[in-house]
C-alpha cells in the first residue's frame, strides 16, 4: 500500500511519521506526477488558502480532483476545507465531499483546544474516546445525504469528522497525538 501526503505547506511530516510507524510505504507529493502509483492521499493541516494557491501554481488542482474521484483521500483541518464543496469564500477547493465548512470556526490560534470525542467508527471508539487537537479548526456546518457523520463535539451538535465513500474529513489533527486509530481507519478506506 502506497500512501502520499501532500507536502506544499502544513504538517505533512507528522502524517508521514504516523504512516511509517504503521508500516505504510509513503511519498511526499508536490507535483502531479508524484500521484502516480499511490493508493491513497492525505491532505494535511496548514493554511487552506496557501495550500490551494500552491496547488494551483503547481497545476495540482485537477490531478488531485481526479485522484479523489478514484482513490481514498483524507483531509485534516485545512485539508478538510480543500475537500469541501463550499468554504463560504473564494479559494481553490477540490469540491469532492458534499460538505460545507466554516473556516477558523473556533477562533484564533490562542483559542486552540483539546477535547475527547466519541467515534464509533474507530476501534473501541465508543469505550475509548479519541483525544482531538483543534488548532484554528474548521467546522463542518452541513453534510449532504451521502455523507456519514463520524464525530461531533461533546455538545452533540457540531460536526468535526465525516466520511463520504472513500473520502474522510476531520476538523482536528490526529497526527499530533499518539493515537493512530484515525490513520488506521484511513488505511482501511484505502484497502476498500
């Protein structure tokens, strides 16, 4: 199994470290031809506008869009914004997931937080909470009919993780914890 991590900007190195620990063959992706031969791709957290502009500059937007229609793709934080159909502002988006996101929904960097989430889709997800790290995180405001909500904040209303087929979006940063269950879930989506 070969997994790529988009490496234009953001915390791609942290995803790479988790994937390697899990035994996946990994590659950093900065150019369209580096998508060749990959089975799945992670769009990391960072700054979504910057990542989108760099993807456009390096002519990656259409290749990424094609890749996401055929193979598994996971967007964390800024990556979830890139996967969305609507971010309520003009910026490059892949438009692959039928979700609307609100950028920086929880405030500025100083408003970052950690909270426990119940995620039934994860191994032991109902008994063992997932400690989620939110840094200038987006919120998934709306999901389409084909989208499965995987996690909500403890207030039970605000959506922070969703799946649509082989596409996965998380508002938070699983790569910044020692808990690799979301990466394992993504690898299961890649296997199909």
